[in-house]
C-alpha cells in the first residue's frame, strides 16, 4: 500500500478495542512464545558485538596503561571516544531491534492467518530493507533526544508511535522511512490511550515471567510486542484486505 492508502485506512477504521486486542494477544502468544524467545535471544546475540565495540577504547587504554584503570576519573580520550561511539551504539541497537521485531511480526501474521511460511527471523536484514531501517534508526534516535529534552515527558508520548515503527516496516514495503514515521504517528495518535494501556498491561504481565526462576521472563518478554500486531491488523489492515474488498465489489 502507498502512503495515501495507509492514511485513508487509518482514518476510516474504527478505534481500537482494548478487550478484543488483549484477548487475541493472549491467544496468539500461545502459538508464538517459542518464536518470541528465539527473537529475544537473537537480539542479545546480535547486539553483543555492538556492545563490545563500545568498550574497545576502554580495553585498549587499560592494556596500554594499566594505571589508568586505577584512576578515579576517566581520561579525556576515553570520554571523547564514548561521546563519539554512543550514537553509533544506540543506532546499532535500534537497527537490530527494528529488523528482528519486524521479523517477529511477520511470524505472528503467518501464525495468526495460518499461512504456510518459514520462520525467517532475519527476513528484514535483506538489502531492500537495510537503508530504510537505518534511516528509521536515525529518526528514532533524533526523536528520542527531543523527547529527553522535553523533561522526559515526551518519551512517554513517543512510546506509542515508536512501538509501531517495526510493524509498518514489516507490512508496508512501499513506505519510505519518513512515511513509516508519519503513519505510526497517525495510528498512534488516533488510538494513543488504548495502545499505551495495552503496552503497559502486557508489559506487567510479561514481567511475571521473572517469577519462573528469573529466566522465565525470557519466554514471556515478547508478549508485550503482540498487541502492536493486532493494533496494526485492526487499525490499518493488510494490503491483501484492500485487494479482496475490491474483488468482492467487482463480483457484484
């Protein structure tokens, strides 16, 4: 779908229903909990090299001059390197998070609609998506900084549209990075309280996994992502929905 079609569908759809999405999310989670765990595990593994890159300057300085490690204040060179590498670290983490979460939403769609497709976790690491996802990561970083400048209150507002970035990335290939941002804000602003409530409640339920010998949260953490899939499905709809409706009208 092009951007105009997406916005029209958002405007014409009914507002999201909290109870419906909540119950459907629980049911779908029963089918994708393992895929959610694998996605979370892959996220940690992919982010590990990025985190190691962040600490390379400290390791190099410690090896070159062990006395620096005993100093209470970090050397200026280390501070400068951290300032330079911090945006790189954040963009890298956002890039990995967006691509893997988009892959998880694709799996959710396959399970929900009973489509026969393999669980491709790295589907959106393909060349057509890389530039778009990188641009989206930089926009994500820029908006995060603006939200922090607004005394942190802006981050609470941005939480909803931010959560919608990966689902638009997954299901609207025609949209550019900026169009994904605009569509996310359009859907998020229309249903902000419902989506925020779902994220909050599902996040609390997902945290209960920590009661299962602590590691249980690894299996329940992705529960908080599933309502976003249904927010998109009910608030926008998939491109084949439009095609099917057109075919139905033409048949009459």
